[in-house]
C-alpha cells in the first residue's frame, strides 16, 4: 500500500523567513496531494492541494510543488508569520482515501 | 453551519470498558471517516463510509466498530478498551470520495485508557 514519509518532524524559523516541508510517497498511482494545517487543540484544515497532472500551485504565501518522477512533493511558505505556527501534514490519495505523513511542527519565532 | 462536531472532547476509560464516540456533520456530505492520531505518527484511517448503510475498513480497524444509519451521524464504537487505543480520534467528512476530496475535520476526542 501507499506510504508517505514527511521531513523534517520539527522546523523552527524566524518571522519573515521561508519554510519548506518535504514529503515522499511510494505508490506511483497516487494522484492527489493535499496539505493540512493543524492548530493546537483543533482538527486539521486543508490549506492547499495539487493534482498529479500539475507541477506547481500557489496561493498567496504558500505553494506546493510536485515531482512525479521522483515521487516527492513539497510545501513552501514564504514570509512566515507567528500565526503560521502549527503542525502541517502532507497526504497522498488514490481513489479518495488519504494516507498521511507523520507531520511537521513549525514554529515561527517573532 | 456547525461543520463536523464530535463528543465528548475528553474521556478516560478503564481497560475493558466500552464507549461510543459521536460524530455529526451538517454539510450533507456522503463520505465520512474516522482517524486516530498518535504522537509523531500522523493520522491513520480506522473506518470510512460512502453513504448511509455502507461502511468499510481503513488501515487500523481492529478493536473498533462503526455504523451509519443516517447521512449526518457516524458513531465509532470501542469494545473492550485497551491501552493501545489511547489516542486522539478525529471524525471527518467530504462531499465526494473522488479525486478532489477535501475532508473537513471535527475538533477531536482525546481518549485515555488506563
């Protein structure tokens, strides 16, 4: 079955710097890759996603890139702000069921 | 819209006890899911449902049961609780189960089995 590896597990950046989180997946048939943000005490919330037929997608300060050949995808957050501090999860989907990575705890220091 | 609601927020069980985690969504979504989240392990799918009366196993179904008698409700039943079931449980729903499948999550239930 599908396996998703996510790195790093923790990431600390200064406010205004960029943050990058990387994920690899094992099943080449996976075709949808969402990213979820989980704030303390809350459930995960979708922040951006990408389909397998697209290489990059941007939404304001966040962007996701996908390399199908290498089977990896990344989340990029620019101009980080303290409110970006949270746990971020990547996921891979084939046929609608999501397989999640282990999560990255991002801390943005003012 | 309240979205996805879960009760209770916290619960402590003794080994061998049973309980039901409640999940309700008011978005008229056909698909509903139960996940467990262990520290450093991401979310694992326990069970899911594609509509009222239809349920199927996910990655980690052992020790759990579900039912889906209505579109809105998807309760998760723990029989004979074990310490390995200590976790945070999330319910989620989505309008479709296809390629673009934004799942909306509830706030979670933190369960401790002692």
